[in-house]
C-alpha cells in the first residue's frame, strides 16, 4: 500500500460500519485524504442479521458495497485489508497488504461476540455478528430440521428441534420471536411430518427482565408477546456449559439441544497496538469526550469499540448504531474545527429511542417519553429499519420481501447453500 505522497493529511478509518461510514461522509469537504480499511468490501446492516439467519430475507439485501457508498466522494479511498497492528510511534498500520501510513487514525472496528472466556461454549454455540455467521446459523437451523425428519432416535429428534437463544436483549428477543413464528407459520406447511408441538424455543437471560434498556411497559409487553408465542423464558439464569448436545443452566435446568444461539454479550474488537492501560471493561478503548484515545494525540475510537465514561454512562455508551453514527459525525465535525483552529465540540449522545420487534404485528417502541406496543410499533420498526438501510435497491428488496412474507406467511430464502459442519464448526459448499 502506498505511503503518503502529498501534503494533505491522511485520515485512516479502520472499519466500514455505521461509525466509519458516517465519519467518512462527514469529511467529504475536509482538506484531508480519507482512507477506509476493512477486511470486507461491504457494509453490513447488523439489525437485520437475525432475519437472514431465520431465512426471512436474503443475505445480499443487508450488505452494500463500501466503494458504492462513496462513488462521488473524491477524497475517499478504500483498501480491502485486515489491520494486524497499530504502530502509534511511527503512525503506521501493519496490514496483510503492507504498511499503511496515517496522520490521523479512527478505530471504528465495532464489536464481536463475547463468550466470557468459556471455550467450550465458544466452540459449540452459534454467534451472529456478521453475514457469514448468519448464513452459518441459517444452514444449521435448516439442516437440523431436515435431519429431524429422518431421525429414528426420539431423543436425538427432540434435540434437533430444541432451540435455545441465550441473551434477552433486542437481538435475542427478535431471534426468539422469529423462531417461534417459523414454528407457527412454516414448520407444518413446509416440513411434512413435523408437528408444531415437537419444536421448542427457549430464551435464557441473565437479568431479571428482558430488554433491560427499555421501559418497564415495553419489557413486560415483549415478555408477554413471547409467552403467547409459546417461548419458554428463563430470567436471572446463566448458561453454565454446553457440549454440543447438553446445555446446563445455573437454575438447575438441563436441555438436550443441537441449537444454541448466542446473543448474550459483545466485546470490542480492534488490532493490537493500543496500550493495555487504555482498555476498559468489555475490551473497549477508553476515550475522552472528543473520542480521542487517552494517551494519544492523533488516534480516535468511535462506536461499539469506544468507552466514553461519563456520569450518565458510567460503563460507556450502549453499543447501538445511533451512538456510532453520532460519534462519527461529531468526530468529523471536530476535524474541520481542528483545521480552523476552533474549539472542539464534546460528544453528547442524543437518544432518539429504542425499537424491538417480536414477530408479525408485534413490536415495542420507546421513543423519548412516548411508549407504545403492538401493530403500530411494528410499522414504525419496519419503517425505521428500511430507511436506515444503505442503498435504494436494498430498501426496495427488503420492503418487497417483507410484503411477500407478510401476505404469504412464508419465505423463499430458506436455502442451504453452504453446508455447516457441526463438528468442525466450518462451512463447506461442496459437502452433501
């Protein structure tokens, strides 16, 4: 990768998520060269990963080429690369395509699944933080339904049709609802020989309530929605172990299952090179009120990977897209202010509310002081998510996919295009 060749400062952005994209967009007219580095050439709309995993929508519809987003931005460049190490002393990055120079660095690498150090669970449970993982999960779900049709062992058949979602945040609640909806609307229609009562869906949450960040009314309604959909919920419970067949919970419950879907926590993910003194709980990078990494003059972190500790957010801001978007925009504004020698603007999160859908016509919404649930909340959830997608084509595909799914009560995206090996936990498109 080429080194610096002109007098304009280079702003390197590691990561093409919400924060990285909005920072790069904000710098469109800045007197800098913007270089975005990502190991994928596309942006992922993570809030809809669970629908890819459940076969409701196609994977391509929530991914959008990063280069396409910035086609008209003349000061933007993209490098398909994986950053292996940050070298603050030389202002360089070690990558798999060579050394990259920067004047200013923004770390926007996001988060990854947190298994809390349990290697056994990490091996056997299914994460869902990116498109490949969502496709792995889709393959596993569909493979196990197919295997349950031909299994002669009643115990194994039950394990294949038992689904356990770990984590009661928005992702866990939405995934549990999607599985319950699949059981109700699709199972007997497409899998002749299987019965609804044979498929079990469990949701395990360590806190006393689901959707802990939502209002009490939203939490109670979401739980009632799931219970009405025959989802068994264990609150104040933690998974102790899972060996690929038997899952043990600290409330004394033991479940035989081939399907453990992990949505219980996240941790920051970033290249080595940042001082260990700057790493906070959840493997997040400590930053000041301007998103500058403490101890460095030209390195910043935004989004899930950043921990900005304040009185209002003693554990850092929540790892949600609006935080990343606003931090990217605020940092971009401060770049202009730095060059104009104006005072920097500290970051202040404007919480516009929270949304979660549980299934068909069922959602909860906390929008400031306005709280509502049910069909209207479901419409608002759908509108917000469609408008947040990158690209007009993706917006159209998702809208028509949802419309078709709604009226047919079915989907055309339940394809096993890459076989998932449950022993090696790897995919092989040539298998089977």
